[in-house]
C-alpha cells in the first residue's frame, strides 16, 4: 500500500505544535510497524531536518516549493493535487483539515481533532478563518472514505455538524510519549503548556493565579507557549517560556499541570504530564472526562474562583497530588503511538479497499 500524507504541519509556523507532533509521531510509528508499505509525505520546500522521519525506512519526504496561497487557491481550482505531487498513491491521509486538492479516484482518510474553528471562530485570526473556510471541512469530511476523531465527543460533534455516516467515523486516541530518565526542573511551580489564545483561557488562568497568590500560594507559574493573549500572564510569580525543546523535565518537576481551557478536542499536555508522574487541574470538559475521568482535579470552565481554589488545594496537599498522579498514570498507560498507529493503519486499509 502506498500512503500519501499531507505533511504541511511538520514545517513552518506549525512545527512543534500539536498537529505536527501527531503527524510526525504517528507517521514514524506507522512506518516502523509496516515497513513493506510506502509512506510518502508531502512537504513545502523547507530544508530543515525532521528527526522523527529523516532516513526512516519506508518514509519518503517529498519537498515541493509552494506558498500557502497556492494551497488556498488549490482548494478551489483542484491544483496542485496531493496524490499527483507524490507520484500516485493508494490512499491519502490528511492529519488535520486543510485546503486540499486530491484526485477524485483517491480515497481520503481525514483526521478531525476538534471543531473549534466552527464552534469558536472568533478565537482565530482573520487569516486562520480564511484558511478554515477554504478548507471546506464539512464537504471534505463528507468526501472522505473514513474520518478519524481523537475523542468520542469530537466524533459525535462531527457527525451531527456535517451529517456524517457514523460507520465511517472512528475514534482513535493519539499516543503519549513515554517518559525517559530526566532530571526534573527544580523549584515549586505549577505548569501551563499550550497556545495563549482564547479557547485555552490564559485570562482565566491569570485571574485564578492572582487570587491564589493572595491566599498564600507559594508556587511559581511556568507558562510554555505563545499567542496573542500572552500579555495576560505578565504577572508577579509567572515565568514565561516561548519554546522548550524537551518538556519532560518541566512536566516531571511540576506540582501539577494546569489546563483551564474553555474548549478542547483532546488535550495532550495533561496526559503527557501524567506519563511523567504529574497530576493535573483541568476544566470539566468531555474530552478530559474521556481520557482522565476522576484522575484529575476538574473545575468548571471559566470559573476563576474555582480554579484558584484548585490551585491552592493541589499545591498544598501532597497526598492528593500522589493519588491523582497514580490514577492518571494508570489512565494513560495504554495511550501509545504504536497502539494508535495500528488503529489508523486498519482505517487506511479499509479506505484503500473501499
């Protein structure tokens, strides 16, 4: 089987973000488990190395010089076609919705991580909204032979929103990187990892952290991420880091991971923290109930007071942290990229034969 993969998220401004990590880790796991198949990844003409995929047997990185504007136009004109740029494929996989041209005879597997772009469009920049509109995600999902969703909540939302056949939608939890032997970061701190944008609620985190400090919280807040709401976290006790090549030392040393999102499709950081032995405080959202259940301290979305209470509580109660960490580690034990790859591979096979 020859699989064509839209790898645009792996380079440029999206490199290092959630979709890029999903695409790179799953492609690597798929190629490792199925070396007899061909995995052709279309990339813009960016020469930077991709350590996960460079020189990996079975993976061919096809670099084509093209601007994003060309892909925007391609979604309307039908050019350039992903399959033709890759020399012909049996099935195409889009690891996230994006403007995409594909020959009509080529089956498509589309991964939908969340529906934030239709449910909370004002959270995005004007350019991002144009990108999402030209991606025509509803028609793309209906055209797909199979749709993958990260959680049941996302799958149900996609089925309802776009009128999809439930039998063509499969839930596959992404994997979580296994912890290595690392030196945890020193100090007492809470940790936030994510884009500083409205649906991640950095403004709520800022207000809650300010309240918690007024009540005697003696922990620093370390924030890893960038975005247009970054200024909301310019507060005493907050240390901001734009980018960190290796998050595991930060996860391992934190008192807790804090994720007060207003909206999530999956939510990887609390699970990555759990794999490193660190508990989490999260919003009470359906995806977190699916993945962590009671193995996290949950608070109502947007509630600064409740979040402040949770920060004070988890920072001051070592026994609570230990109980939650143990439960969370058990919850993510089976969330491996290898397991996810097998589910995705079965879906690609089904689509190729459809």
